[in-house]
C-alpha cells in the first residue's frame, strides 16, 4: 500500500516506518513536524530508498495534508503524530490540544475527502485513567486525568465519529507503556538509563509504586501494522505487553544491568494527578491474530545496552533544549530530595 505515516521521525513512528518499508514492502510518506522529540537521525537509514519519502510539516497544516494525500495517491493513513509526555502537557496544555485534537481533525477530514481506504489512530491506554483493579476493555468509559490523556481521548472520539457519521474506515489502537531504542530521554526508561550512565540521580515520583504494563516497541509496531491491515472499521484494539511492573522495580533492574548503586534513586515530589496504575485487556487484538513476543527482561536489557552503546544519539539531545526542561521539571524536586 501507499501509506502516509505521521510522526514518523519520533520514537514509535520511526520504528513503524522502518517496519512498513523494510519488512512490509509498503511505500511510505513520512510527515513529521520535527518538534522536540522528532529526530531525523531516527530514520536516516531509510534515506535514498525509492519506497520512502520524508516531508517536514504539521498535520494541522490543511493545504499540505491535502496535497500530500492526493499527490502521492495515499491509500492508507497511520496517525502516530502526537504530543505525548504527561509532564509537558502540564506545562503547555494548548499545544497538546492543537496536535492531538485539531491536527487529528484536519488529517482525518482530508483523508476522508481524498478517499483513503484505511485510517488508523495510534492512541494510549492512559485514556482509560487510573485502573485500581482489573484491566480496561475497549468498551470501558474513558476517564483521562491529564491534559495529555484528555487530548488523546479527544482525538480518539473524533476519529471514531467518522465511522459512525461517514462510514469512513477508522480503527484505533490503544497501546500500553512502550519502550525501546530511540525513545526521547524525557521518558522514564531512557531518562533513568542515561542519568545512571552519568552517575546522576534518578528522580522517581512519589513512592515509586506506580504500576505500568510495558510493551516493546517492535511488538507495538507489529500490532499497529496488523490492526491497520486486519482490524474491523469502527473498532478499538487494546495493545499491551503483559509485563506489569512497579516503577521502582524497573528502576532497580536498570541499575543492576548497568552495575550502578541503588542509592542513585531519589524519591521526589509526585506530579499532579499521577495515575497509579494502567492495565488493558488485550483479548480482542489477540483474537485478531497478534500477541507480544518480547519478554520484558530481554527487551529491557537490550534497551539499556542500546543507550549504553549509542551515547552520541542521546548526549546531543540532553545538551540542548532538554536541559532547561529537565531543570524546570526536576531541579527543585531533586534539591528538596537532597539530590543535585
């Protein structure tokens, strides 16, 4: 197929684009605004391939989106473009609404007008809110608790309305916490790995007992591709790794892999509205024919090793705009916790 992937220079998007081009044999146009987490280095190996083209642009740019869809005769769209970090959404909620809701609206409307055959909205398990017991199913009520998850829920509902109203073939995936190489180092695993490499404190929110279900990026991308090709229009599919862990356990595991002391962990003041636990029921996507393949211990060790051996990738990021963000988010918290 000729597929437009948005956000394809980001973490999940870059792995997805590579999978579609190299393994799937699809023709891919990668549209990315290259904001703070979009990185051309993530897809540099695809440059020069006849089946791949990169376009620098915003999904909220209606004339650009319209032109790309028609010029390239796009048959399918996968929307992986999003503002994604909860902490940043607390600092700047408006940019999240613009990309995750307004941008999604522009993209899906132009896709409908262009006669696109398949549209997949990449979403998150965070739209269900904090789940104290059991697992969220696709029919559960949405209960987002941060500007990030609320903006993603808004994009989900907007996309699904296009099936109800127009019978436009939309599917939605809601993935659990994804990890792997090339993830921007504001996220939990890459932040803690890279800080530990430099013997810097690991700022762990609250008591560190928040629970997340971890999903390897290669498994997540395989699920997205599978649902894109096989999913039933108008349906939502939860995608989880089946690897539920407390944050403190994951932090200790990463320190052990790096042979670093546990006293690098600093318990810092929690962020507002921090969800305690996410968990999703993945029976529906398993019935469709997908299941995760990467055991968490194997995937986490490989991820830690990637950051250890690819310092040039993340040091460039952490020396730029990231420093001001890090100081704003963690500077006072670490001082209060006796860190530095």
